[in-house]
C-alpha cells in the first residue's frame, strides 16, 4: 500500500495533517499524488446549487456497505418531494450517503421553503445524526468524505447503544419477544425473559428444570435462542453454556 492509499483508505487525511507528520520538502508532490488517487474514485453531485463530492475507493465502499448492514439502512430509503434540488448522480449514491446528505442540508431546505420526507424513519435518523450536525456541509469544504466517515462512526456508536437499550427493555417482555422473533415458541420467550442476568451462564438443565421438558427439547430451544442472537453459546469444560448477548 502506497502513501496515497494509506492517507485515503486507512485514514482520510487532510493536507494539514500530513504536513504535521512529514517534512515540508516533497509535500506538494505527495499531496498531488493523493489527490490524483482520490480523483479516480470521486463521485460528484449537485445539491441546492452547490457541488459536493465523495471519494468511494473500494476500501471506503466496503466500509460503507458494512455500516449500512449494521444500521439496516436498506429499510430507511427516502422519498424526495422536490427532485430539482438534486441531480441524477445523487440518486446513484448509496442510501446511507443519501441519508447523510439529506439530514445535513435540512437547514437549506428550511431556507428555501422546501420539503422532504424520510418515510417513518425520519425521527430515527434525526436522533442518530443529532450529535454530529455542526455545519458539515458548506461551500468551503465540498469534499465530504472525511466528515461523512466521522459522522457515520458516531452514528454507529449511537445506534449500537440504542439497540442495547432497546433489547434490555424488551428482554423481560415475553409478548414483545414473540413479536420481534416470530420463529420462537412461547416457552423460549418465557425462559429468556426470566433468564437475562448479564454475566450468568445457563445450560440445558436450567431449561429442563424450568419447564420439566426433555433434555433434547431444552437443547434445541436454547440453540434456537442463540441462533437469534439473544444468547451467546460457549463451551465450558465438557458442556455448552449460554450467556446473554447484550
């Protein structure tokens, strides 16, 4: 990996950051090399009369795809009421990047009296982006690759915290568990709702004694709970144990 790739794929560095790490001699040549590499993967789009760009190298695209999967943004696609604010290239960007743009230009929409909608996910997206909305999009910095990465990293952290909080709330409600995990039977929901102590290990005999069922039934039911991600299955000594996956 050369320096142009390193300062783009591993860390999307600014020229000032590179100057602090390297001697000033040769910085112009290196920065031109970096820009040349980035321009090979640069995607431009016009929004509200301002041209923005995002650099999508294979490494950055891979990171965005993984982030989208974590955030399940495929369920949060948007409807744009006024397409005149966007050019055709905008709609070729990934849903996650579109959501990033839409949320951060809300002030521009308000100024122009425009309207937009992010389906029922608007409040959800707003709650994720609210801590990272400090004028990221502006005319002075039209390459939004770096601020986008920083923003989405914050979003991921917030999302994971919210999901943990949500799981804690529903973990003791068998009816909610049954709704969220229709593949589970009533006994599995009842057992999990009463066996969610973090740091505790549960085994098949705990299930057998709780419901007075066969060993095989208990084994299969705990295995399914692990497959749903509710428990983490571990091998301790000669037996399998299950711990809450929070």
